[in-house]
């Protein structure tokens, strides 16, 4: 095996360390503080290329021999490459087979045989035909990245967007009505990071899986940089609801479609051994799952964003105006904040600033704080219809109620009682539950949509990242990357059908 030069060996090691799990779809790998980004697609090229949204400046074809693997050199593949090519794109490949040249010509490429490298006597180089170049300029014009963006809301969504824009050298004005970030739903002591798995691999399951992997990688990056993230990557256990559900969980894992490093089925006794308390049924174990303190994640993102983010705390955005290509945010203090674009990351309050209504619902959620002495051996996160997880201060978070149409901000005894009932189903007979009336807790409001998918994208000239529901910890990082990529004209980190499913346009009156 040939030895790599020292600088390349270091690069290769970093690539190995960041290489994603073998899960189909798109993955992002960052280097050099986000200044170099690799978007990696795992899957069949015939299915994945049509799902890409990007403008390629250089294309290199490196499939197996056209005689042995003709599908990767087909006219269909070449047309997809032409669709993705920027007007000035260049093309190269080691193959000079006539079938390859014909397929490229049929897709609008002009190719030329050149001297090759190493054992290859010849190679092809190419570019788009002038007619195809003109079409590319019409359909894929050069985007103009914003220089200054106003982000309204400094919870998980807003802080994540601010960080994603900052690494792209965009100036961000972060506007928050409270005196500090993460004061509402993002202010709970701890929440759960785990994916959603479904036998039919629905849109919400695909997005949740991609978002979980992206969030997990982002948090490991923050922790590795020494950011103030408080979390426990000790894995998450999801106990089955009943015997039928456990059978489904086992079946999903036995298909081998998902790697064991993402999800494994554990029997009831294996679950009991790992959790430290008896459970009634087996279920899924997510080795990369974690409990996370949301406020610390907001702090870590803002610290990483650095001076590119100006924080306007205790500032309430009242209205938005538009003048040519500029946006202005009017605040309660009478100030006017100008920006090239505005991102609404302020949960259900986004409705008050939108030109047309969107179906956002506030859902009351109350969590219960339990003393560590109640379950001293519990150091992992356990879920069923509720969850229990450690917190940074050593206590346990138990939750959460899901009260649609309930606007009560008070911490109530009946909600504590409901959470304790969830605990009994989760870890039966693990402890003697305390009196509900004696327990502390916290009430906040999630924002949900009718289809339980978030709103990520543009509507009415505004950009949205809201509707994260109970999955804000899982969805915020990839949602922010998707939004920032759209704003700056970068390759999208999600397949086209998923990005379309998340778009606020799905609730447009014209649809």
C-alpha cells in the first residue's frame, strides 16, 4: 500500500473520523470550521441524482467499466448530470468508450479525447455545449447570497440558523423578545435526541433519520471544539408499547436495512440489563442517542457563530416591511432593522408576521423534575409514550404532557400525575412514585403543524424554520442547514422530495 504524504494522511484521517453511517440519503461532512463541506450521497445513482439540488462546477465520472456497469454511463445518468451542471461546468472521465461519448453528447456535453494519466492512455474532457450553457444560465442563475439576515427568535431554531449563516460569512441580527436565548420551549432542562423509525419509511421517518444523524454529528463537533454543550451521549432506549409493537421493532431490525450502529433491537432482559431497572418489553436501542440540554446547545451555536451574530435581546419584532430587495423589521422600541432577508424562527408567533396564515398550533407540554435519589441507577434515556432522562444538574426530567388547545402556563398537579403514570408504564415497579403535588416542573409550548412536519423554506418573501413540535432537538440542525443553503445558493443537504415536503408552500391557498 502506497504511503500518503503527511498532509494528505491527516486529511484522510479526518475523513475517516467523520465518515457517516451506511444509511441511504445525503450526508454533510464539514472540515476547517465549516469552510469546506462535503455533501455525500449514499444510494443508487439512478434514484439519487434526480433528488439533488445543486450547481456543479466540475464533474468527474468514475464508475466501473461501461462494459461491466452500463447503468452508470447511461443517457439517463448523463442527462441528470447536465441538469445539475452550472453553465461553466467542466467534465472529465477516464473512459473514452464511444457509448460514453454519445451519451454525453446527447445530454448537451461537448467532449474531447486527451492524453491520460498513469495506466490510462487516454481520457475525456468536456463542457456544456453553448446552447446547453445558455439553458443552464436561464434555469440555474447565479444566486446572490445575502450579506445581512435578521433572524427572529433565539430558541433552538433561531440559534441554529444564526450559526449556519455565520459560517457562511453572513452577518446575522438575532432578535429575541426575552432577555436571553432559550427562554420558552428551548428552556427545558433536558430533552431527547433520537430518530423516528417506521416500517414504511415514510417522509417524516426519512427526514427524522437524516436530521438525527446530522444533529448527532453537529453536537459531536461542538463538543470536540470545547463549546459549552451539556449533553449525555449514552444512548436512548425506546420500549415497545405492546407485544405487537415489539414484534414490529424486531422485524425492522432483522431486515438489515439500517445499520446496528443506528438502531438495534434488544429483548426485555437486555433492556433491563442496560437500563438498570426492569422493563416489561423489549424495543429499540439507539446507540448514538442522547439527552441534551437545549439552552446549552443554543449557547454553543452562538459561541461558534462568534462576532458575526449581533444579539438584540429584550427586543420584540412587531412588523415587517419590504422595499425593493430589502426587508425591515420594526421593533416595539421603535427601531428599524434593515436586512437582505428575514428568517422567522419564533415558533407560533411567526403567524403574526406572515402575510398569510399558516396552520400552526401551540401544544402545551409540562415536564416533571424527579430527584436522582428516586432512580439512582438510571444513567440512560428511556422512552415509550413519554420519556425520562438525566439533566445537567443531576436530577431527572420526566415528560411530557401533550395538551392541544390548553393555554394554561401554570405547573399543574394533574399534568404531574399524567407524567407519573407514564413513568409507571415505562419502568414498572422501579420506584415508589412521590406525591404529584410535591413535585417541581416546567410548562412550555411546542408548535406543531397538521401533518407533524416542520415548516422550512420560503413563503411570501420570508424564510421559516418553525413547527418543530416535540422534535426540536432532532430537527433544528438540519433544518437550519437546509434554510441557510437555500438562502446562500449552496447544494441542498436533503433530497428534493423531502425538501418539498417541508416547504411552507404545501399550505399555500394555491395548492
